[in-house]
């Protein structure tokens, strides 16, 4: 059994788009994956035995940011975020 306090791996990529549309002038798409491993250990005071708990998580995320300029508001941002944890 491998015991570590916390182990993380993250992979991400992003794409920038600059085609002007009704809702946005620019947009940015970010796609990411995280693999998280965490171990927790507990032991009562002066007790020789301890308990170990290991947790593994996979986290997928998609973020899409839209940027728009207008005469009323110089620059505004609208964002769409999707997060899936397994």
C-alpha cells in the first residue's frame, strides 16, 4: 500500500476564438482533467494501531468564456462552466 498525503495530476488545454458574433467578440474554451489521490491517517493518542483511508477522484471540467464590447458597457464577460467529479 502506497501512502501519500496528496498526489495530483492535471492536464489542460485552451483554445481562443476571435470571430465576432451577436453574443460575443471573442471566446475562450478551456478543457481540463484532474486525477487526485489522497490518503488520510488517524490514530488515537498512545495507540499503536492506525486507520488509513485512500480516496481517488477524477475531475473533468469545461469552461467557456465569452467576451463582448458594446457602447453601453465597454467590456463584459459571460461564462459557462461544467464540472464532473467521479
